């Protein structure tokens, strides 16, 4: 049973890595403008810089999840913290009623807010970062 759980965590970790890689590439290419719409208006940085920087970070985190198995717990914590750090962008999209990524209603944007904790838990569970050392 333990080996099945470990296998499931490994597959889940790799899937999260692939998800982050894909999201990071889309930050730099096809969804760049939509990601700019999520940058909080109060952030004193150029939205394009924020999108490019976060895309690069997502690519690096995705690669880390896929390749750095020896450091999986540390990587999981960093990924979880990244998801917490970008949460204000999702809040900004909801509060300001910004349409992006097909989220064109308050209820759709609210559901998106609920998904962020799932990403945090995914990062922590799949890497074993929730377990005691």
C-alpha cells in the first residue's frame, strides 16, 4: 500500500511539474496579455515584467519538480509559497471584475479563488512536504 501511495505522489508531483512548465511557457507566449490582466494594479512594477518573471519562475519550478527528486520536500515548499505569492493576482482579478482566461463572471472568478488552496495542497502533498521529517 505504501508503495502505491509513493507512486501516486510521484506521478502527481510530475504532473504538477508539467502543469507549471506549460503555464510558464504560456506566460511567455500565447497568454501573455491575459496574465498581465491579473497583475495587481497596486503592484509598482510593469505588468509585462511581472508576467515574464513569473513565467520564468514557473518554468524553473516545473523543471525542479520533475528533476530534483532528492530535494522534493524543499521544492514542494517553494512551489506552495509561490502559489501563495501569486494569489493576490487572482484576488485582483475577482475584486476588479477582470475578464481573462474565460473567467467572465464573478462566480467564475470566485471559483478560481477556491482553486488556489488546492494548488498549494497539491504541491505539499505530492512532494511529501506535509509529512514530518
